[in-house]
């Protein structure tokens, strides 16, 4: 039987859940919202780093990211922060969608699935769709 570890559980949810070698993060939003999408993204990514560490993982083990933007016009600005933060040899599968977030002051929310297991990074060469 596998162990399920819930991290920072509240009334409705946990901020992270680790089970079967995976870590699932709840959608993370900025704590301070009177700022740009770039700053909100930095805050969110710092929180993701913290939660992954608490769950025994790290950003180089992220498998999938779902990013919600309140306004898709902020896509390039959010990416300018994401591109600096994401591990250059361990880019996850990712989707970015425009969505109405839980409160109007939120500009970005990011949800993560990561591996909690060790292992070497492996990079498969990119192939074009025509191959």
C-alpha cells in the first residue's frame, strides 16, 4: 500500500500531495497582487519551488505545468519570467490557457505535477512533425 503525504492541508484542499512517486501541486497564485504579471509569476514560481522542496522534489523533476492567465495578452510577459526559471534541460509538458481566476486581482495561476523520484535527466532530440 502506498503512502499519501498531504502538505499544508486546509479546510478544502492541500497545497501539495505526494503519492506513488509523484507530487501534485494545487494551483498557486501570488500572495501580493498589486503588481505586474511578471512579479506575480515570480511569486508563484518561488512558491512552487518551496512546495516541491517540501514534497521531496524540485523544478528539474516537473513533468507537467498548466498555466492559467487572466488575460492572454500577458502571455509574453509571463513567459519572460518562466523562461529564466524553468530548468533548461528539463522543460515540462505545458499548457497555457486564458481563464477567469478565483479573484480579479490574480493575473496568473500555475498548477504542477512533478516526480518525487530521483533519476538522471534525459533529453530526447526534437523531431519535426514531418519526420
